[in-house]
C-alpha cells in the first residue's frame, strides 16, 4: 500500500471510530451518513476493528420500517489509561477505560524524597489498583501525569516545581516509561483541571475559561477560543510568579514565586503565626475562623484579597467567560464568598467566579481526557499534528467510582 492510500485509510478508520465513540451503539448506515464513506469501506474497517477487539456488536436497530441493522459500539475495556494528579503533599492515581469510567482509584501522601521515589510510588499505586480490579497490565497503554510545574518536552524535566524535589534535574518522562513499561505524558496539573471542568464540570460549553487552583501552591489553567494555552515553554499560567503579595525581587520569590508565598498554604500559616503566635495548619485556620477567631478571619480575608487580585490579573489579560476556583483552599465556600466580595473593589467589570463541580477529581478527569485523545490518535488516528479524536459525550454521572 503506497503512502497516499495508507493515509487515506487511516483517515477513514479515524472517522469511523469517531462516529462509534460519539454515537454508539450505531449502525453502519448511520456511520455512512455521518462520514460520507461507502458502506463497503465501513464494513471492512468495522470488521477489522471488531477482529482486533476495539468494537463489538450490541444488537439491532428497531422502530424503523424495513430490515433491522446491526449496531456497534466501542469496547470500553479494550485498553486502560493511568491518570495521575501529583501534588506537593498528595498524589491521586486512577485507572480509566476508553469511556473515562474510573475503575480504580487511590490517594496517598506524596513521597517527600521526590525524584525517582515519587515515580516509583505512583507506579506501585497504579499497579496495585489494577491488580485489585483484576485489570491485566498488558491492557494499560498510557499514563498521563499532572505535575505542579512546567514540563519540558525536550528533556523530560519539570521546571518551576519546587514542591517536588529532583524533578527539575531528571528525565521524569523517561523514568515513568522505564518503571511502567509503556508510554507516559506529562501535563501541568491545573491545565488538566481546566480541561476536566470544560469536559465534564462547571465549564461545559465554555470556550474561554480559566481555572485557578489554590492549595499547597497556586497555579492557573486557561482556555482561549476552546484551546488550552500552554505558552512557549509550557509555563503559561504559572500564577505563583505574579509579582504580587511578596517582594518579587527577593531570592525566595524567584524559587517559589512572590504570589505563591503570600496566598498559598505556607503563606497562610506564616501569617496566622505572626498574628497569633501559634503555629497551626490551614484546616485549623478555617475552623478557628468559623469560631470567630480574629487572627484566622484576618488571614482568610487577606488571602481572599490576594486571590481576587490574581483573578483580576487573569481577567485583564484573557477576559474569560468564567473563572473556576479549585484546590484544597480554593474550593472552600468561605474563600469563594470573600473573593466575590473583593473582586468588584479591584476590577471595573463583573467577573463570573465559581468553584469547580469536579472537586479534587478535576485534574484526574482532565488527565483521562488528554489520555483518551492521545490513545485514540495512536491506535486509530493519523500521523498529523493535533489529530486527536473527539471525546465521548460529557456525562459525569456515567463515571464508575471505585470503592
């Protein structure tokens, strides 16, 4: 088969698979109407996909005049994806099928030693979860790891991630692929969160969307015109380095970011200690604020003012239709209430700010979305830039939660 015929065949196969993913169960006649391909071509492609175990017969059409037709759908458990949300203090690992059903999930404190120890920790968590659900390891085809920083595609390193030791000096992608035995991808964790909320959450149907995650660190993900904004070195959205909150010219600000020093969990704890003389955790600060503690209320108000200024900076540059707050601090209703109160005091037009619907799973869902696109493209796509197949219809209620 010459190159032109091979490429044409792959385009046809991709079109058929997209019709099945989006519309299954679907008949060959319906696929023909959607793709414009001949029924003979569709029959050949479907037969091959069926023999390889990617699609299956599901029944016959009914309610129509004339003969019934065989319908086909994707075999959702033909392959699996490992989706990872790696944070400075916590790592969440899930295994999803080709329909983004979550079959297994686990959460653990991030190994503080960082580097290779974190890679091996994630691999162990993933394989243990797969074994619990009796998922054959050879069916796991890809890992998508959300990281708190800027992944470098040339070197495999992760820059601007001070909360994960060693990731800025090692080939993280190579280490994952060596330990797992299959392909791995890195993506900024907040980029994954904005994709997750855009697909299945608070941002459905919104092409201009921002997500701000506030917890151990702070970062943002931005979609403009329906496309994820990554920047020239995958560092777009590194909100922690906004020159706000702390002195941006201090050495520590160059390491962790002036804004992150002021607004993230360490900054909140330090501010409370300075006001009260006591060292407590961030959850304790929220509990004390609810009880009326003056120092805790001051910390929450100061944090919300900083966060409102950060949201205003995003709104001034990108003008998103909605800004979604996430992360362990950003998801707190006390924070949303205060940000909505402070925003009009520092920005001249209304900004729609809400907390995410997917909660802590936003990045996991986004990782599954990225993984599905990459896996479908690898298995059924064409050798062309951004040749991802479209994702299944959004339906968060269809996700199967692991116990």
